[in-house]
């Protein structure tokens, strides 16, 4: 069941790439975000364990090295990474003149990220870069240049879309594209869209079992971007990936932004200390605080039309989780026969849950029968009839967690690196489309601000 709508490769890049038997030799560039390390959380076949790192000599680099060290020294299944670190004022110049690898990993400060990506593809590297690639509409032309240059250099560049590997997202996509369960897609309205996705994240959290220390720049929207431009990238990607599987979306004709809003989360000194390790707000964030609390612009919402359907995406950030769930995800898709939802519901246990709600009572038995038939193809997926709705239990194997998804993303990237015919043709236009949605939403929201 989970493979029917997995990334399909029937339509691929037009460039006649040859298969490549060379191992992936990683170069990590300016690792300013913990995602740069999570890509290396597990060893993978086809990836050389010797990695080169080019970076300024700063706290971000030290934090990255500590994370890799923890992977190498953990008790269970330790990794065996070795690193050559090229740090100093000339790190970027050295990166441009030396070429010790063939794949660049980029996960750091968001605003200059697109320049690093462009430099890497221009130097003939394939690139796997964390989202977001751009956070301002003014940088959109650079994104277009990346894809033009990658075609010229016969390389490819992808962003790290971990949410595609979440078991509940895969299942929702599957159910949405089964006409006997979902029915026909409905256009919806701006008030009740065909698809609504909302994410809630927390500023104070743990990663790999360790309290996360965020860099100061992460709170600066001029560098990190606002919430819709950052986390919203995942949501915009999921909307296309679920509603129009394996189809290219043209942002110039298929998308129309209708409305966008933004609002801040307030962070006091105690929480800022917990999040960053700094006892007071630094000078570079002076414009964002009043002496008592810091404004973090992580919250935003955008309504838009995607082809013939209305979509609403919302990102929210709170300071810390008061329960046990951690980050949460809500996704509601409307079809002519049923609604397919992913939501957190404690009565079913921890983590996101998949629910199907038939629109008419007379359709309930047929929808349940079809779900049971589909689930019977895969061990561990169990539908439970609750009367007005149907809950689908996922096996433990499908709940691998966010951090584990990074190894899956890298594994898929390695497959594409070794066989370029596996790079989907729709990825490039859809990356343009999702970054158009996120950056235009921020631009429009700022215009609406008082």
C-alpha cells in the first residue's frame, strides 16, 4: 500500500545522465543547523565515511562536530565518520578551488543559503540542501538560476523533504488518491479549503535526546526567515505531493495567492536562555525585543488556489510543549466521499493518527470495506470502525520519527546520484512552486501588517 504513490520515476530529467558507480563523497558546507548532522545519523551503503567540512570557525561548527562525535561514540550502532575540517576566514574560497567530494550538504543560515547552493552546482556538485532555500521573494530569481546552472553542469539539487517519509503522510496520500475511499477531489472554498495543513513546533525541545541549543541568528527573520517561509516549505510541498502526485506544477499558471497573515510568539529571558544558552538578548536582536520578551515571527497562514482547489497552510510556534506529544501535525483533505485526516488524538496513543470520515452514512460500509481491502496488502495496517469515523492503526515500523527520516532522504538521494534516470522531472518545477507560495505569502503578509 505504501509504495503505490511513492516517488515515481516514470517522468525523469531530459538530460541523458549516465549511471554512476562512484560512491557519494560528502562535503558539508557551513553547517549552521542541526539538520546538517542528522543527514549523517546513520551510515549508508554507497556513501564514503570520510567527509570534508568547509566552514567559518564558529560556534555553529563546534556544535556540528559535537553532534557527529556523539553519533560515532554512541553505544548502539555507532557511526564511523572521519572528518577533514577546513575552517578559517578563507573557507569559502578554499571550497571554490578544491573539490574533495561530489555531493554538498548545506544546512545553516537560511538567507545566504541560496548563494552557497548556486556556488556548489556551478562547481559541478550535486546538492542536498535543507529547507528553506529562500525566505524572501527577492531571491526567487536565484532559485531559478540554480536549476538553470544544474542543467548546464549536468548535476541535480534537491531539498530535504523529510515529511514525505512520515508514515501518516504516506498513508494520507494513498487514501486521497483512491477514488473508492476519497471519491472525487472537491475544489473547496477559501473558508473551507479542499486541503488544510497546520504544523505546531516548539522553541525549547530535545534533538537526539539532547536539549537543542539554537543559534542566535535563528531568531532573526532577516537571516532565518519567517515561519511560513521556513516550516511552511514542508506544508507547501505536501500539498502538491498529496493532491497531484508526480505531476509538475507551474507556479506562473497553477497558483494564485489569496490571503496571508503573520503574528509573533513572545519569548522571555528564561526561555531564551534555555533555547540558546544566552542569559540576555544580544544586540543584533535589539529591534525584536522590548527588554522583557523577544518577538519570534514563526506564525503565519496563507490561503491560495492550487490549480482548481483551495489550500490553507498554517505554521505555529509555541515556547515549549506542556504535554507529551512534542511537535504536532494536522492535515484535513476533503473528497466527495470522505474526509481523510491526520491529527493528534490521545485516545489512540501518541503521535499523529490517520482518520477517515465518510461524508454520508450510507457510504460508510463501502468505504470501510475498501480501506480494509487496501490495508490487507500490508502487514500491520489495521482499520478500526468507530461508527462515524474509521481509525487506521499504523505498525511501529511505519512510525520511525522525524530524525530517522534524514537517513531516508539521503538514501533516496544516493539512489538518484548513482542512477540519474531516477531524478523526477517534476521536482524542479515543484520546488519553484512551493518557494513561490512561501515567499509570496510572507511578502503579502508584511504588506497587510499595521
